[in-house]
C-alpha cells in the first residue's frame, strides 16, 4: 500500500439520532454510576439488545446502537489520529485471549457478589461491576481510539465477540440467512474499484474486494453502519437482505459497461494545461485496439496492494481505437492524484474500461445541449468533436462552459475553432469572476435561462449544485426528464 498518510478518510458516520447521541449513555453509566452504581444495571438491557439483534443480523448493533460506538464515531473520530489498526489487534489469538481474560475477570466479580442475591446490596454491587466495566472501556477504548483509530477497541471488544458467537448460532439454525442485511453492490461490473468504501470503513475492511456471488459483503466483522453506502462515489451500495440482493442483480442495467476490460497501456504524453490540471495521453498495448465512445470514462490503476483505480472522464474523441486522453485535476492531499502526478512518460499503466453511458448521445439525436463547469468540461472535448463528425445528421450542438476565471478555460481555442469550422456548433463560455470580451459574465445557469432549448437533449457534467439548478431550469422550460442526462464530476472525478 502506498505509504501516504491520508489513506484512511475521516467522514461522518452518524446518520441517525441514536448514533449521534447514544454516547450520552456511556457517560451516564461510567461517570454517573460512580455516584449512583445502580445505573450500571441498565447495561443488562444493552447486553440483551446486542445479543438478541446479532442472532438475526450480525454486528448490526455495533454500527447503529452501541453507546461506545456512538462515542467513538461522533466524539473521538474527528480528533483521532486515524491510523491503520495494527493487525495483531484483529488476530484471532488476541481477540480470543482478551475475551477469555475479560470473561474470567467478569465472572469472578459476579461470583463474589452471588451471596448477596435477593438483597438491596446485590443490585448496587451488580451495578457497580458494570459501571467499572464501562469506565474501563471509556478510558482504554477512548485512549486507543484517540491515538490509533476511533474503532480500535471494537476489534477485540468482548461484546463484539459475543455478538459473533450469537450470529454464528443464528446462521447455523438458518435464521440469519433470511433476516440479515449486508452491504450489497448493484453490479460488480459498475464498481470503480476506487477503494473508497475501504478508506472510510470504521473497521478498515475492504468491501469492494470481497463481494460474493450475490454481490454481498459477507464479512462477520462488518457492523452495517452504512458509512460505505453514504460515501460510494458511484452510488452503487445499499444494505439489503440476500433475497433483495438477488432482485437488484436482475434489475441492474449494465448498458455502457459491456466492453469493460483490463488494458495495458503506455503513457506517451503529459501536458500541463493550467496550474493543477494535466492531460495524460495513453497508447493501448494489450489489447492494441480498444473501442470507446466519447462521454465514457476510464479507470486508471494507482496501486496493486490493495488494488485500486481512479475513474476519469475520457476527454478524447476516438479516432482509431489506439489513443485515449484524460484530464486530471490535482487535489491537495488527494491520495489518488498524489500518485498519478508522479507518473512519467514511458510508464506502463494499467487501465480498465471503457465504462458508462450517461453522457453518450444516442445515434439518432439531432439536437444536443452540453452544459459543463469546472473540470466537468473534459468529456465534452471529445463529445463535441465526435458529435460534429456526424455531419448534417446533427442539426445543432450547443456547449455552455462555465469557469471562474479566463485562465481556467482549457481547450478554449479548440472549441472556438470547432465553432468556426461548423455552422451547427455554438460555443458559449461563461466566466463568473472575471470580465472579458467574448465571455458571458456570470454562471452557465444565467445563460441557460435566456436560451431556447426546444427539442434538445441535454448532457451535463460538473458540480452537483450546477447540475441541480440547471435541471430545474430545463424542466421549467419544458424539457422532459427523459431528455436530461448528467454525470457529476464529484462522482466520476475520483481524484481524492
């Protein structure tokens, strides 16, 4: 694995009220219990809940209801060192040894107070045992959460081990097979192999490498917290039962992914475009010919262990199935672009694809409106040329290109030349923070409001905010939702 210190990503893990505020219970018992030990008896309910739910759904409790999990995710995670969890803390021998130590110690304490059964003192002494346990987890678990990773304690937590035992029993009797929900991917063919699900996983698991034949992540340590679901750039993940997963596979539309393949290529050219933008030109080596369409995207391999790619919109028109171009924006502290920007001319680079169909116009499209801002302009470099190459069969191609400053307009002369050479092409650049003749002052949304777009099919790529606003404008102008296609660069340009 690349040793950059920004591999694991801190992100929001609390998506419900319980997950946000359950940590209060930890302090109530661990701290309040020092004055009122009977508060510790409330932990019996927690134990019953985690054991009961795990029989049906594995470690779901850990990721959704556990008070300590809420503390680790909501309070400590923002300030945690967020390092790689040491392998020995996840090992079976360490987990088993710690569970044995905890069980013996806890049983010894219960045995000591057994003689008080039925008395008022028994409840108080029992509560104090749980208070001490909660306080120990608060101190020790909190320390390793801060110094290593927020969910370090959970790797060997005795309650987590009990949950796994209960879950195995549920699987053995056949109950969990029907009731358990697992992380499910819509289609493995659509996966970008970007590894973001692994980078945000509280347990540092690798879902994208472990989906089974039903497209489910069948790992006993998965806590079903859905952090990977919320952060999947391709929006392919969900939490489903096995039966629902089978239905999802059957309904998945894989159009645009049929030609996905591994491609060995040579990086033959690197062009600095503007500050943090570079154009990378690849020549196919094996296979030597790969057919792709402008508007699709390609995966660029960045590492082998664990295997990871980054997805980038193809910026070239396909002229001979031999050359492919992508334009990449370097992101500060971005894990992927830090690696890609070290590539040199002559490097052998593994690609995978081509993929996608959201921005690929159908053959019978007569009128097209392309709308882009920021790095979202990249797919339209090839799309404009490829669309115009169809000649008189295309009546109109309009391109709205929004950038902040004049210097941000990459391929500006290229688009101007296309406009000069083709009567059916109109290029409309808009600069939001600078004025210059030939450029509209403002956003592409302002331009769109003044345009007649009747009969056009619309293809958009750029920021989510721009796409949402343009979508509303287009609908108000009578454009059917079936004629609006978009790909957010926040989703495709996986440069972080």
